């Protein structure tokens, strides 16, 4: 079995406990800010929401899947 070695700015880690800790911190930190600048407020108008997200890949996929004419 090969050891995993992580190279951080001030650390080279291959201890399984440290590798797990580093990876956990990375994924917790990276997800902390996902979507913070992209939220829907209760005061947003429906048309504005649709227009804002019209080019999002998931919206495009849904429109193509259901033959949306909007």
C-alpha cells in the first residue's frame, strides 16, 4: 500500500491522522462559501429570479429535458 503524502505550505504530511485532518479542513473550508453570493430572498420577484439563473447549467438542462418554451 502506498502512503499518501500531502504537501502544505509549512508541512509535509504522511501520518494518516494528519492527512485526514488536513483533507477534512480543506473540504469544510471550501464549502463554507459556496452559494453565499447566490441566494434567493423572499423579496425577489419571480421574473428576476428566472432571468438571473436562466444560463445556469442545471436550469438549461431542465429546460432541455422538459422541452420548456419559456
